[in-house]
């Protein structure tokens, strides 16, 4: 099946949509909204994965400003 993403404009629309889905016995789930851009989150996760794999550059604090 397909996944639909719905963006209700207000609480009234949200309540109506949930009632409609329940009436049709359609399952749905709520996902928490992230304040971050999905592309940014993916970039951070790639960086963490690369860091765990030993990739990256270590900078000595003593030589940071030299």
C-alpha cells in the first residue's frame, strides 16, 4: 500500500481526519515532528558513522590556534 502524509492546518482538521480514519478502520500513527531539516539530520548521522569507522581528522588542542 501507499503511505500518505497529511498536513492539517489546525486542530479542528486534525480531529476530523483522525475521526475519518477511525471510521474507515484505517490504521495510522503519529510521528514526532523534528525541528531539524531531514537532510541536516542525515548528514550528521553520516558523520557519526564515519567517526565510528575511524575516518576523520583529530586535532591536538595544543596546536589548535597555531
